[in-house]
C-alpha cells in the first residue's frame, strides 16, 4: 500500500453533532483507502470547550503533526483565527466545514446558513399564528454560521408586527448552558409562544427546560440540526420541527476535498450539502437512519 495520508478534523468543540461529522469523515476515508490502495487516516481533535484560544491551540498542534490536510469549523471569523493563516503559510491544505468562507479563498463545505435560519423562523411564525413572544437563543455568537442563522431569524421575525422578540440566551455551543438559559427565559416569560436557536446545543437544552416546566406543546420550538436527541424530542412533541444540516455529508465531503487538495487539484469555492426539514410527519425516517448508525468512533 502507498504511503499514508493523514487528515485532521478540528470542530468547534466536543459535541454529538461533531461526532456525526467524524463518522462521515471516517466513512469517506475508508472508501478512498479501499479504492485507491492508500492508507487514509482521520484524526479527530475536538477542543474540550468552545473558544478562540482553545481552538487555536488545537490547530497549532494539528499543524505540528504535518498532516496532509486539515478541516476546521471555526469559532470566530476566519480572519481572527491566527492559526489558520499559519497553517496556510506552511502549505497544509485547509478546508472549512459548517462555516462560510469570507472571501472564497478557502473551500467551504456546508449549507446556506442564512437560508437555514429563514426556514426555521418562517415555520415557527406559522406555528404560532404570527403572533406572540418568541425567544431566540444564540449559539457561539462569533461563529460565522451561528451568526448568519441568528441574524436571518431576527430579520424574518421583524416582518411580523404582532411577534415580539425576547432575548433567548446564549448557549456558547454547550447543552447544559442552553438548558440553564432556557429555564431562566421560560420563568421570566410565562406567556412565551415560541423558541428558536442557532446550533445543535440549543434545542437539546431548550427541550429539557420545556419538559421540566411542563410546557411541551405550549411553547413551540423549531430547532437546528437533526442528531438523535433532537429527533427524539420531535417524536415526543417537545420540539415541533427542525431546519437541519447534514453533518455526515459535511465530514465526507471535507475528506474528499482534502484528498483532492493533496493531489494539487483546484477546489471549488463551496460545496453545498443541503438542508433537511424534519417534522413529526417524517421524523420516523430520520430515527430509523439514526438507529442504523455505527457506534461511537474511537477518538484520536
């Protein structure tokens, strides 16, 4: 077998959504290894908490390993992530996933994040009859994808004069923080009609808070993403719908692009992996796919 290629995945933080990205990346690596006769290794290096300092530190360590390529989901604007420029200066191929590329100079693998926010907000407005209080929870506020979703949701809600937007908290891509923030919002606004969020941590925490408050079905929730806890909450009726990314495809396409870059192939500016709209009517199909997934992968 020819010499090994080593690609590194650096997510925002250790989180079940990014575990799905890792699964997709490893599946693509296995296919390429088998078909090309080249050993392709995927290292998964998640920061323990979401933060610029933490992610830069992980990226510096990733670069020291001299990999064949790095895929990163940045927690801040790409221009603020100092490690990214150093990685490019070293000639290490780099792609972004789950994040827009500010100027198209780095290939971006993901979906239209503003469109994803619009889908969620329009659906929630319809569910509440375009009237009432709506809380919008931010994710990691500087993360480009979270920011695009948040601003798009606010723009949609502003079109409806009978909807009042209230501060839904900031979860910083942490499930427990989302639960605490949502609990406080539900207590402060007992007449809340709806809840939106900007990442995959928000809906899990919001759902837990709504269960605890006994408000399932009373507060309408349209979430982001479609990992198992979110699907379970939709099936249960705690979350009404979700505007979902497709994380395994993002992982798969990231590895495919990095392999192409390792060969010197010019990459496209963006790969659109699409948006799934998950509802009570189709959630069983997504749950069936989740049941058939392989177990958690060993982290390197």
